[in-house]
C-alpha cells in the first residue's frame, strides 16, 4: 500500500507511518558499522531508471521525498479562489518544504 498511496491526507499518513517504522527498524536492527543485506528498490521519478540500495538512509530519504511531493500535489489541487483554499494550499506547500 505504501508503493501507491492515495493523493490525499490518508496517503500522507500512510507514508509517515512507513517512515516511522523505518526509524524504529534503524534503531533496533541496523548497526552503524554494517548492513543486514536488505535491498530497497526505487525508480527515478524523471527517468524511470531503477535504483537498488542497501542503505536504510536511502529508503528513509526516498520516503521523505515522496511525502514532500504528495504535499505539493495536495497544495496544487486546492481551490485558491477562496481564502480557505489559499490557506490550505499555503499549509500544504509549507509542509512540503
């Protein structure tokens, strides 16, 4: 479900939940001096070229990037012709940043 989150607050919550789980995995199982041999697969958002990394930091960074991208999409979809829409868009763009 984390691979294709919905483009709304529920999708953002799903990505944050996954990020939090990665944080706890990092704290409990990953040594700073070694790796468990877990491979994380990602595809470049512009070229579609696959990337495989063994670093948990890469996976966490990729999830944070997706959270920012999702907030950008949420902000762009707001109705900016109303004050409430403008405030919602500003809030989403600030979270994206």
